C-alpha cells in the first residue's frame, strides 16, 4: 500500500506519535531528554506551532499540537532530523533513529481535545515511569505539571487548556486535575490513536474517489472524529485537490506554450530562464509574457517563475507593450 498523504493545513489539531525504530530507545539519558524537549519548544515558537500536551517516554513520544503557518510536515522534519543527528553524534551511532514516519492523526477538537490532553499526560503513569498522580505532577518529561502549575514552559499552550476546564485559574486547575485522575481506571485508550469513520486506501485522490462512489469503511488511521467531522475533512480535501489539479494543468499548459514559442524562435528554454538580456531572448520573453498573461490569464508571479525573471520585470514588459 502506498504511503498515505499527510492531512494538514495551518491550524489543524494533530495527535502526533513518534516511535523509535524497532522499538528502541529515543532517549538514553538526561541530556537526551533535555535536548528533545528544548528542541521541540524552540521550533514550536519559531514556526508558530502550539503544543498543548506532550509526553516523552523511553522509546516513543506523544504530542498534541496545532500546526503553524509552515505546516506540520516542516515542523516535524526539522524537529526529528535535528534531534536524530545530535543523538547519533552523542552516542556514536549511525542510521535511522525513528520508526518509519511519525504518525499524525487529525482530531475533532470539539469532541476529543480534553480526552487527548488527558490520554497523553497519563502516558508516564500507564508506563510505570511514575507511581501515582502526585508524582506525575512533578514528572519533568510530560506537559501535565505545566498545566497544574508545578513547572513552566512558555511555549506550551497552558492557558488554552485551562480555559476548557474553568473560568478562573484555580477552578480550572482543580477541574483539570480531577478530570485527569478520573481517567486513570480507563487504562489504555486504543480508540484515541486513530480511527474516524472513513478509510483511505492511499492518498487524497483515493479518499475522494471512495466518497464519490459512496464507499465507506470503518476507520481511517489519520482521522479521529465524528461522521460530520470526517465529512468536512473530505470536503476540504476535495476542494484543495481541485485547486491542485488546476495548478498542475496550468503549469502543463504554460510549458507547452513556452516550448512551442521557443521552437518557433529557435531559442533554448534554458537560456530563456537564465535571465539573459540578449535581444533575441528579451523579445521572446516579451512575446511570452504578453501571451501568457493577456491571452491565457496566467498570474504574473507564475509567469515570472517560468520565464526566469521577477514579477516586476514581467509587469514592466506588459507596460511597455501597452504603451
């Protein structure tokens, strides 16, 4: 089966799960743990990614975050690659540190936000790394203590979480603590690590195809939410796909036009895109700019990229031709 496409636009809530390759450790000592957490926090600030809950265990980690303007893939790539390089150098090892790709689950915020915060922050207790809720509040490698107020992380979305539990900080902390402790008897929650109501057999095109043929399966490991939520995700995906195909078609048309004109004028496309000011090249560039913008309605920025010049240069070409 092909890899499934990442489902992400800025502002999407994700439950991210990172695992060590072959279930091996991703942290060996205190310095590794400090590096992992500090790098996550630093990049969260740089990329506008908001981390609401997190737990670092020995061979895996959970993070509940809202993607920033750069998107989840770029944030995770910078985070995991940078950490792995440093880890390997410290421990004189080579090769992959993490298992395949990290798992990211798009989450229905209204239905699952509080549940996921609780599930993630109870991980150290379920794993036996701490013995009771009081010890969990003091545990340094989990975001729970930050929500309670025992520790401080400026990059963690503490206020947003507390606003879900009460109007005042004192009431919110009390309610949050009670909510988390009430979840201890539930143990592992497999339903929170994947599974909406629609299953993709590949990338977005296949998801949309299933929808068009009214074909449904039981779960999708990338989506956690109600039927309405999954439906909305699919609607948004289909709209993005339309724009994507439109852009691809447009680039294909531009390429065909450029190839045709360059062949007619006996000019190489490489020289056309090199920024050359040779008169023959400039004339072909001017002809193409007018044709692409004024006849075919291609945006100036796209035309500029294809012709190897700036947007302002294309604008000047058009102004001269109109003058």
